[in-house]
C-alpha cells in the first residue's frame, strides 16, 4: 500500500512540493441542470474561509483552526452562528491542502488497501481512509496515471456520494482536479460507480482559478471581517 501511495504523491508533483504548499486560493463554479453557483475558498495553515453565492444569497463558512462559524441567509442566519462537530471536521479536512493521504499516520488517520476495482474501462486500487474524526472515504487510484480517479464517501444518507475527477490541471508543478463530476447516490436511480448515465443527482464542479501560497489577509479568518472572496460573482 505504501508503494501505491508513494506513486500517487509522485504523480501529483512530489511529496516535497505537496508539503511545501501551506496556503491555497481557489475559485470555481458548481453547475447542474437547475443550478449554477459560484464558490471560492482560501486556506492557510489549517484555517479555511469558504464562500459561495446561490440565488443571490452569499454564504460564508469559516474555520479558525479551533472553531467553525457560518453566515447562511438561506437558513435565516444573517449573523454568524457556530457550526457543529461534523461541520468542523469537514472544514478541517478541506483546509488540509496536501490532502488526507499525505502524512496520514502523522494526522492519525487510518488507511488500508481494500483491493483492485474496475471503474468503467479504468483499473484502480481501492484505498480506504478513516480520518481521525471517524470520517470514512474510499479513494480509487488509477493504476496507469496513479492519480485519484474517484472518491466515494457517505455524509448523511445510507448511500455514498461519488466524486469522479474528469480532467486535471497543472498548477505550480502540482496536479489538481480541473473538473469533477459529483453524484449523490441517495437521489440517483442508477447503480454505484455508473459513470455513463447522468441524472438530476449529478452536477459538475469546475475549478477555474487556483493559486498556490498566495499572500493571505489574516483578516479573512475573522468572521466579522467584511472582505469577500466573491465580490465580483454574479
């Protein structure tokens, strides 16, 4: 298993570069048959600020490294409200710029090789990861490219949500997803791992702009800060 992960690190740009990336700024869109949503987030040293605009509502989520806050007008929350334990764990994982498979022992995650799995016409290694917060994810690593082809994880429903990387992009010597297709199998009538059939439960996440180790305004990690990562989003 260590050999599989070592090849994945190398395919992504190398362990040294992955560890050296302490902050990141990302902008993109979520698109489905009935939705188009702008999003942006910035991470720095385990902190994260996530924003998205949907139906003229500007939602902000913030993890300070100790606690998580959100402002969500869609839920009637125009003032900051503290987020729960599950949301804190989710934002903490998202703030990990290298990803959970890098230095997983140090992060107190558990990882095991499950077996070989066929995804469409691609041969993959299935790696199961359980985070320190007990969040289980299955990673399907392409045997040819050594990149993660799909991540499957359960959130609220009985069935998993599948996130399949359709295209990649190279930024600063590192490989990142450019387009991800996300499918919630709790709402989808099709079989698990069925990448051929799209439905209302399928939507696309497009990563349009990624900056590595950019200068970060520390005020962004204060919930009362009036700055916006999406000031020009429409």
